[in-house]
C-alpha cells in the first residue's frame, strides 16, 4: 500500500515529479483487495488502521501501526471461503454513545460473473451479502 500527499496532487501546478516525490510505501498487504477502509485510531492514541478484504485467502484483515514511524503489523479477523469470495466496500459506522461501532462490508461472487458462470436462480446460494461486524479499536 502506498500513500501520497493529496494537497500536492491537487495543486494547479502539480507535475508528475512533484506528486511522485510524495509517494510513500506504507506496507505490503497479505493479498490483493478490492475494498479497504482507513480508520484513524482515537486522537488520544494516534496511529492508523487499514481494514481490507484479502481476496486471495477470502478473509478480512487489518494492518495497524501505533505511530507513523512504526511499520504496520497485519492481523486476520475472519476467514470464510464459501461466503466471502470477493470482499468489497467497507464502511465504518461509529456508535453515538461509545467509541466502539460497527464495520459493514459486502461480499459477492464477482469472479463468477466475469467468467459467465454465476447462478442467478438462487440455487447455488446468495451471490451478494452484507456483513456487520462489531468494531472496537482495542481488540
């Protein structure tokens, strides 16, 4: 995963070189992904969490670092080959009364659609799912 300075990229006089000079290699994910979500840790703790779908091993994972000078560590949350074939579209919904909240994400069988083998009759099960997972940054 890489980051770049969006302020430099938005500048009217931005050049390839000026943007390229801000690119940082953050970490290497366990697998490729379609959806991911950045979750900053609470302002009192600092740090970053990047929640992502690990399509290669049908899992939800997160990368976490406590501050910008540390490398990310990668963690497995959930793996389910039958129902989590293509993870996509993560959304974080915080609780109104607590620092915890929920992460919603979708899974589908997009790879079957691409190869014209998706069953639209429902006989092979759901082609699309919406998941909700309790989230607490201390877990």
